[in-house]
């Protein structure tokens, strides 16, 4: 998911922009956390597919930016990655959650978010080992949606740490 916002009301309308970048890679959704924007959601993709579709994706990022939208400089935008819960055993999910808790400085650095924005939109919870084990077994148990690793979705684990971006290098990072 990549959230984008219009820079000003003179920019192209959402529906017109969606028509310009429409393709088989993604679809569009409204998002209640955005002021004047929308969410671009990809269908499930592999890393190899992202490489194969790179030119099309980069062209779309340029079109979005050239038509008065942004993501990085908007206070409301993020980029979220969903991973199937079926991909994780209990032990793997526990280790994944534990990595975020034990490596906060690293997570803050790669997120490209300021700490106050990370705490608001993707807080890294201070969980004990027992709490992490419980969440991993249940594959759920977050106190809210706006946490670094959101387990509230039915079928996916959502990594919410990344600041939104239209910059090609940051997007692919």
C-alpha cells in the first residue's frame, strides 16, 4: 500500500490521476487517515515481479509526482507491506516481532519517519517475551492498528513502519 495526498486543491483530481496510472499491478482505495488523497494497493507480488514491472512502476511514481501529489512530505502518508500470515510459523512470527522490539534504532532509521510520526502511525510496542509469544501463537493481539507490526488483519501481517515515498530509490528500498 502506498498512500498519496494532493499537494493543493488545484492538482488533478483523484479519479483522473487513477486513470493515468491504471494498470494490472494495483487498484485504488479510500483511506480515512488521509486528508486529500488515496491509497494505491498492489495485488500480491513477488520481489521478482517488482523487478520485472520496474519501468511501469517508476513511470507511475513520476506521473503521480508530476501531477501534484506527494507522499514523503505529507504528514499522513505511509507505505505498508502485507505478508500472508500463512507464511509464518509461530516461532518465525515470534522472531520477527522480537526483531522490531530489540532493534528500535535500526527500525527508526530504515522507516525514514521522524520518531513522533512513527509513534503515531506505526508505534514499536514495548512487549515482553511472554507478550510476543502470545501474539505469535495467536497471530493477533495488537492493542491497536497503528503499530509497527499490525496483526489485526484477518489474513495478513502488516508492516507499517515506512514513510510514504514517490522517490524510486526509496520506494524500492
